[in-house]
C-alpha cells in the first residue's frame, strides 16, 4: 500500500510505503528500548555501588581474621590502640592488675574502617595461675558485662563503634565470654 505525502518545503511529493511506516515503528520501539536499557543500567550502577560497600565491609572482616598476639604486660598499664585492634592480648601478672583500654578517640584514629555500628572482637588471656586482671575503660569507652579476667582464663570482648565524630568518639565494649 502506498500513501501520498506532501512536504512543506517545496511541495515535493514522495511515496511513503508501508515498509517506511514499519521502519518508523521499529525506530520508535528501538528508542523506547534504549530508554528502558538506560534506566536498567542506572539501576545496575547503583547495585554495583552497593556491592562495593559490601566488599569494603568484607575486607574489614578479613582484616580482623588476621589476629596479632600482643603481650599486654605483667603490671597495670594502659593498652595501646594497636594492641587492642590486633585481636589477642596476653598477660602473666605478678599481682592483681588493671589493664586500661585506650580512649575511644585513639581507637577510632587507629582504625581506618571505623564507622558507627561496626566493630570487632578481641581477647585478653590471663596466663597466670593466681592473679586476676581487671579491664577498665578509657575515656569514651563504656564496658558492658564482667570486666574481670580470672587466673588461667581468658575474656572475649566485642568492641562496637557508637560515635566516630571527632571530639565525641564513643565505643561500647561488650563482654562475650
């Protein structure tokens, strides 16, 4: 079927066939598909960003699996942020001692992945058969649970960041075992 078409410029007549109309419909469909695919691509880009954040969180968990054993000393002392972040601390106290945690600000500064709601585990092992260790919180640290580590036992703790804003850093440490 052939349609007659007059153009506005020069009134040049041309024949528009049903094939031409079919090609126009295909072009319109292709344009709609491109728009749909662009929206899908945008959605996938958002998913990739979300996945990258998940990968960063997994990298943090893997880093925590690389534990470092640090001798915490055998007398009362303030622990360093790196020793706590290392994961395992040991002590063989000659008398009952207190190990004081670093400040929340020091722990946040030492952890490049510090973020509210994130955290990690650490353990203090008492190697002495007689003397106990007491764990004390530094500035900005809240301890939840028993802070004492009896002779020949260990204490496991979970450190959770509750505020990482400079000047108001806060951490809650939970006794888990």
